[in-house]
C-alpha cells in the first residue's frame, strides 16, 4: 500500500485548500459536534419508534442495537483500510483519496476536517435507514441507533485523539495506535474507535 501523508511533519497545524470555489471550501469544513449531535438525535428518534411503534421486546431490540454497533466497528475498519487508503493509481482515485483522507494525513490537526459536512451525513443516514429497513424491516429501528452510536463514538474518539493529550488509563492505547497510523506506519492500526479488528485481522502495530 502506498504511503500517504507526511510522516515527517507530525506537528502540522496547517490546513489544506481542497476546493478552489470558496463556497465549496467553506462547506467542506464541519465542527465535530454537528454530526455527533445529528447522529444521537436520529438514534433517539429511531429508538423511540422502535419501542412505541413495534412489538419487538426491548431486550431483543437491545441485542440488535449492540449488533449494529459491532457491525459499524467492522465497517469503520474496512472503509479506512480499503477505501480511505485506496491505491491512488489513477487521477480520479488520487483526487478522491486525497479529498477524503489524504488531506487528513497531511493536516491531522485541522479539526474542521474530521467529519463529512452535515448535509452529506444526513444524506447517508437516510440511505442507511432505507437499506437497513429493506434488509431487516422494523429491526432497523434498533439496528440504526447502534450503528450511529458507533459512528458518533468513532468521530468523538478521532477528534479527541487529535485534539487532546492522551489520558493516563487504558484508553491511552487509542491515542498510541492512531499516532502510529499517522506518523509511523499508515499500513497498521486502521481501527480508530477500538483495536478489535486490527487484532483479529492482523494489522496491529508491530511491537518494537
Ligand atoms: Zn488513515
Ligand atoms: Zn486521524
């Protein structure tokens, strides 16, 4: 896999211009609290309908929610590994890879570019809701909140890892692994919200 980002510039506080159009450039910046709030509000509404408009027992619904969370962590890992870090071997792939993720590796401390713009997030939540409903019917009302809670956690952890110093507890591993992914070996530690899939699929950072 081709290395992306500037491994030699771990303290880069700069910001990149992705679009020459000033409106698109402004829209490409999002405060992290916006998508997190959006996902948690939609999760609450979805859960409310799951509990009031269906006959699904809450204990079973809760298991579906946990499943949604678990599925999200897997997709988080796969998207980061195979889509965000795709081989930039054609001009289109190269542009896409840079706009989606390469820019974050170049400017990891640019906090306005750690999430998609709100209308993009809202659009794919609508698509996810539709796809989950087609696949599993009313259970989607529990699955979607689990998935979105996973998503919100991922965004929150990713923001915290770049914005704050690591805590002196077990969560420190999240800071350590993501720093290795950015500044040492971009081919390891693709999981941001947890090292679970890196552990299961053999991409944990190598021990010195
Ligand atoms: Zn990456
Ligand atoms: Zn990062």
